[in-house]
């Protein structure tokens, strides 16, 4: 398990990195925390001719908050997990990130790398979908803003980033005061990729649900669950509404199978976890959280 | 333990002397062995489950700069392969070749090897080897392998049945029981069909080798992690066609072995041969993917049982068929584990009438061979599930049906119809103690109350026997097991009175160095700091054909005791001369040689006598100078460890996930040398047993024959967060079969674990009528059962 031959550069600025990406095009791969890329290299499943190591680019690592949250792409998952700015405004992120692998992996792994890798069983893409996030992608030619949906939507282990583009920033809007969140995941062991998981954000109007966002993972790709969300709007929070949403969620989830579970099982789990995430979300509205 | 202590070392929780080294990172593992000028070997492995190899073109690989050589099957003329040491009558020969000759039979089978300046270059060269594979139909399911039209994996065998071995269920007089009568008399016949999953030791440290051939001296130094270095030396000499006197095997620290490293492997030959042919040291470290594909697997069986029971709960007769999924070749121990399953299946119960057919079946998978437990956990799964099924059918409590059928404390030695003689114990007491520890009656009440609240709690019981201390060599001979079961020990007292002990055992985490030092200190009545243990060098240590296994310290310990007895007797003879006393009046005690009754006045230290022994000035007639002895102990009989485990679990019926509530172990391994290490061994073995019960599985794709669990992302090892707290209690019934009373204990922890979990989960879901008959009990598998039952 040794990688095939590649050349390597370690730029110290975004501009420099973008220049290298423009130069090497599809032959290049960005190396962030390496927690996904290095195993792929060692298994020789990825054989880039050139590695652009962005770990020396300090300006890509930051957390800033003024209600909405801005995360530099190179911010380590542990930094996100431990950030008070993150947990005070977006505790769902703190919780979700704690499910990513183990501490050693989060110490190296980055939020941008996790998103760019877009593993369908990963927490980050579905979470950012549910949070209506957007990202900045830069290339030598310029800069563009993409919604999380545009970046990862319906995609399996790939994104809409061009070969010459670097993901630089992730922006997450502030949550409404009357909103609550739930995060439910089932994995074989703690820290494993999920068998299935659901991130839920709901806004309440008294006892009724005024809006709901559901991001699901563990299937063919990270997905919002619009049918289930629609069924929740205007519904009274409670077992009946959660069960109905769960049924729709299961039906619309882009399921898949692997050694750890069949399509049918994962579909069923999304239904169960949707119900549980909603129960959690509606019990912690108004800033309290579990 | 700072104060020195001269007596009572047996039974003391001495901290492991190995630990300081390992914890401080000063251990030395194979990867740390890097002779100057070493080359690196990488193995090309078959990507197909079954494929004819019509040609191997190595020219591009050979011309890659940095490549020193490529070995293919064509280069192995005159080179042998390792035999199967267990050769049961009727067993067809299909041992593992060094390189797939003309045909690859499983994914991961070695096809060629490259030797290069670095592992990187070697792997680049593997990419350049062109193999002309002709893909053949494969079979990975054991029943499918038995079908008429199944692809035949080893053509010369005619079909995929390697052996069909029958246990006729004979009693002590050699007479078979009345099985038909038992089934005719039965009020109920309980049936069970069990699929025991394929998993293995998966040691954290993978295999590795460094071979160093010295052309001028004509010697091969092999650094290896083999658990049985002497047997490897013998077999390697035969395979390579060089004198055994030319080979020295050195064993560094081992990062886990679990039986997997007992076997001899193709790479042992390839790496040695590469060094001999290239005249350079050659190093190979197995990577994780290779380890999962090419280090032996274990366990996998399909069992079918029928149990004849009377309505009062009496177990009258048991008959069964065990299909052992052997993989493509027989490895070092043949179908040994499955044989043990047949021998142990009646467990702790007085089932007088027994019959079992064990079939070894070839499939296109990695060979299934030695793994901690060695057929025992498989046997326990079958019988302990059957007993639970019988209890449920008859409306008898599962604890009660066990108790009433257990062999009584006064019935030893007990001749089991599986063929083993159980030496001693108190099975009902172990069960009672386990039930008491979990507060069984209260637990049952609580279970009913929780059920009302929608919580599904299950209680699972599993009792076990572990026939250990393999074994009297003569009996191994009768079983066609071509190696000995003895263990030797050399003890040398130096002129300062300190002891050095040489053992063929290989410490691989079980604390052998500490326990053997304890036994020596105890019997010499000196401080443990004055005992050094030498291991891991075939040039220095006594020959062993059985070597280290989790349950061998009991045999090795007796060899130490016997060698020390000889030393003490000689010290007394020499000391008597020095003390001018009759040897009859002199005794050894407290590390001194003294005239009985005048210990204060007429007494010499061991050091004083040893000094004299080496000066040789006053050696008694018939004795030689020096103070050392070697004893090779061949056990008189097997020892039988046993116990009962109880698990309490909660099951989430919506997801199929299991939560641990409690896990209690009661075991009896005879006299305990070191309680701390015993506890550690139980923890480790139990983790391994529970790993196989809920997480660990080698999954093969039926369609493609690929091993799907080929990384640690898909092959799931348990960590402490996945395991319950273990509550451990002991009984201590010294074995009458061995000096010292020790029984083997390094494996027993894993024995009932699978059955206990399956019984607990079945109990939790009793209202749904679900029977958990397959391991591992994964959430997906369990939910499948729940869903099918309409839960
Ligand atoms: C044992 C283990 C367990 C794990 N468990 C989980 C888990 O439970 N959940 C989970 O979600 N993940 C898990 N992971 C995966 C890991 O957490 C993430 O995939 C990861 O951290 C990716 O971030 P990275 O910075 O390491 O990215 P890298 O591995 O460096 O890169 C990943 C991919 O993203 C690209 N990339 C990285 N940064 C950028 C950028 N700024 N712009 C454009 N492209 C970029 C790379 O080119 C590469 O294709 C696990 C990993 C391991 C080793």
C-alpha cells in the first residue's frame, strides 16, 4: 500500500495554489488533511501526477461568526468541534462533527476536505445542505459562489468544482430564534461512516411547524428530503407528523447497499431517524439544545 | 511490587515485566529490523477468486530501475511447500502452495513476488507484471460448493469435499451410544441450523519477515513472528532443501498473533528464497489489505443439529453435521478447528448418545485455519443455542435446563462421547455463581417490567468447556497430528545464584515472560528479579513443535517446575557435601540448602552452592559440574477449563442495534499463576469473541468472489467503546492432570461469547418468535429478522 509516483508542491498562498491548479489541471489533486486522499493514494485508487498541498496556506483556516458563520476551507474538524462561536450559534454543527471519525482524524481532517470529498455517508455534505449553506470556489480565473446543493447535490464522491478550482470558504446562515435542531445517526461503531443519518432543522410557530429542512446521508448521495419537509409544514409537532414525515423520507431517500446494510434497511433507517431527529428538533427549539 | 520476595510467586498479580519496554516504545518489532542493504519484497496477489494462469510476463517489471528480481511459480522448481500438520485419515491433500501454480483459487493468493530497492519500487513493479488470467467460475458458499455442478477448486480431488470425518459418539468402553433409541424415546426433537461467520485474529501488527542469507557461512537468519519458530525452522529447511542446522529464527516482540501466526505461510518461503538467491537481506511487511486477504481466516461453519429431549428437560441425544468452510487450500492445521468442534459439541452436558459428521469443504476463499478458540467457540455456539431452543420449547428456564443436565462435580474424570476426557471442575457451581452475580431472578422480574414499557431486554446464558493443554504427544499421534505436544525448558543457575530460563514459547502479548518467571521464582524460592527469561532464538531455546498458543503456559510451566526440581536435587547433593551432611538430611528451602532442623546454623545460599558447582572442586560422584537442567514435559492428559457467561442486552427493534447492559464471566482455569494476567487474557479473548458476535466478518461477494471486507473500514474490530464492562469471577479447581494444577486459559474468554449474545438477543425478542442463528448479529441482519417477523 504505497502510492504511485507523484510530484508535490506546497504553496503558501491561495494565489500560488490557484496557479499550480491552473498549470496541472486534471493531473492535480489538492491535499488538505489527507484523511481521505492519502488512503486513496496508498490503495492506488487515486493516481494524480501532482499533489498541491494546501496545509501551508494559513489564510484558509479561520472561523468567524456574526450570527452567520464563515469557515475557512482548511479549518480542522477539531477546531470546528471545539469552537464556541460554532456551538453557540450552530450547535448542530458541533454535534454532527463529533460523529466524524475519531479525534485523530478530526485533528487533521478539514471541513473543506470533507465537503469536497463528498462521501455519501459523510455527515458534512448533508448537514450543510440542511443548513442552506453556500461556498466560495476560486480559480486563477476568478471566484464564484455556489449553494451547497449546487456543490454536492445528487453527486457521489465528487462535486461540481472544476479541476482548477479551490474551495476556500463555507458560509452558514444564522438560525432563526424559533428554530430547533436534531441530529441522528446510526453507525456500526462510534466514529464509523454512518449506516444512515438525518440532520433536521425546524422552525416553530407555537406548536406547529412552520418550516423544516432535512438532510440525509448514508445512501447514494447526500440529499435533502423535500417531500418529507413539505409534509411537515403547518403540521402540529408530534408522533403522527413525525411518522408521516418518516414514511415520506424513507420513500424519497436515494438509498444504496453495501456490506453493512441493504437498500431496504437503509431506507427504513432514514424513516426511523427522520422521526427521531424531528422529535429532538421540536423538543429543543428556542436556542436550547441537547 | 518493590519489596523483594522469595516465596509465593504463584497466584500473585505481578505486573508484566514486558510492559516497561512496550509502553515506552522500546519494543522491537519486525518493522524495526532493518539490516544494512536490505531489499524489499512485495507480493502480487490474484485479483480473481478462481482463474487459470496461462502466463506471467515479468519483463517490464524486471527492467524497472531498482528491481532486483521477480519470482514466479516457474522459479520454484525444487522448492517445496509447507505441509498440513494435521492429516486425518481420508483427508485429501490440498495444502497451500508457495505461489499459485497454474491457477489462483482465492482473491489474495500469491502469484508472484518482486524484490526491489524499496517497497515503493516493488509495488510499482507489481503494476507492470502482466498475468494472463482465464477467469473461471467460482464458489464462495459452502453449500453451493457441495452441489453436483459446482466448480471444482482442486481438480485432483474430483469434488470440493476435502474430508468427511465421523464422530461415532463412543463411551469409555469404546461402545457407541444408542442414538436411535434416544431419538425414539424423545418427547421433542429440537432442530437448529447455524451459520457461524468468518472472521479472524486481525492482529494490529500484521505479519512480516526479514531474511538474511550469509553465503559464506551458508546460514539463513530469519526474523519472524511465528508462534512456533522451531516447527517453522524444520518445515522451512525441508521446503528450501537446506539443512535445518543452517537456519536460525529470531523472534522480536509480537503485536498480536491470536493463532494466525502459528501457521506457516507462503511468504516464509518466498522471502527466504529471495534472500538466498539475491545474497542480500530481504524484508517484507504485510500491509493491511494483504493481511485481511492472506493471513488465515477462521471459524466459518454451517452447522445442523438435532437434539432429542424428554419433556422433563433431560437431553437424551445429539446428532449433527458440521460443514467447515475451509477456503481454497488446507493450511497448517488442516480441518483441525472443525474436528475440535465435533469433539467438544456435547459441552458440559451428560448427553450419552452422540453422532457428528464433520465435512471439510473447499471454497474460493482464504484458507480457514488457526485462530484463538480453534473450533471451540463454534461448538459452543451450536450446543448453547440448541439448549436454549430446547428450554423454550419445553417451557423450562434456560438456566435450569443447563443445571439439570450438567456433569456433576463427582463424575470426573468424565469420558465425553466427543472423545475427550474432562479432568475436573464444578460446572453447576460456576453456573450458580454467574446467576448470582447477575441477580438472575431479579433480572427476570425487571425484564418483564421493562417489556411493559417497551424496552426489550434480553438475558443470554452460555456455558463452555475448553479442552486445553494440548496435548499428550502419543494422543496427538493417534489423531494423526504430526508434531509433538510437549514443551521444554532449560534452567541455568549462574555462579551468583541467579536463574536464566530458556523457553520455546513466544510471548505475543499474553505475558509468558512474566508467568514463567513467576513459576521459576516460586519453585526456586528466590525473588523474581533474579530470574531472566530467554525466548525468541531457535539457537538457544528448547525445541517445541507446538509452541506458543494462548493456552500453553500451563504445559510450559510444568517443564519449568520439573527442570527446577532437578536443579534443587543437585543443589542438595552438592550442598550436602559442602555441609558435610548426608543428602537425606539436607533440604532445599527459601532459596537455601540447609541441614534439616539446623537451618540457622548449617545452611548455604543457592549462590554459594552454585559457585561451588561451577568451580567444580567438590562435585559428588556421578554428578557433573555446573548447575543447570533441561526438562521436556509431555502432558499426561488434557486439562479442561470451563465456565459460564451471562449477558444482558437491550435491543432497539427499530434499528436492530444492540446495547450492552451487563456481562458476567465465571471461569475456572485451575490454579491461577497471575490473576492480573488472567483477567487481561479474559478481556482480550472476550473482546475477540464479542467482536465476532456483533462486528467482525469477512464478507465475500457471491457474484464476483471478491472479499468485500478488505480494509478496516469494512472489517470492523471492536474497541472498548463497543464492548460491555466485564465482571469476572473465578473458581479454582486445580487440575489433577498436571503438576501445579494449571489449565489453559488464554482462549476460553471467546468460547461462549457468540452463543451468549445470540441467546440474549433471541430472549429479548421472544415475543416475535425470532431465533438468532447466524453471526455476527449485525444491526442489518437483526433488523432483517425483525422485519420478517413483522416486528
Ligand atoms: C478511520 C477514518 C474514519 C472516518 N470516518 C468518517 C466519518 O465518520 N464521517 C466522515 O464524514 N468522514 C470520515 N472520514 C473521512 C474524513 O473525515 C474526511 O473525508 C476528511 O477529513 C476529508 O478532509 P481532509 O481535509 O482530510 O481531505 P483530504 O483527504 O486531504 O482530501 C479529500 C478530497 O477533497 C479534496 N479537497 C480537499 N480540500 C479541498 C479544497 N479546499 N478545495 C478543493 N478540493 C479539496 C481533495 O483533493 C480530495 O479529493 C474518516 C476517515 C478515516 C481515515
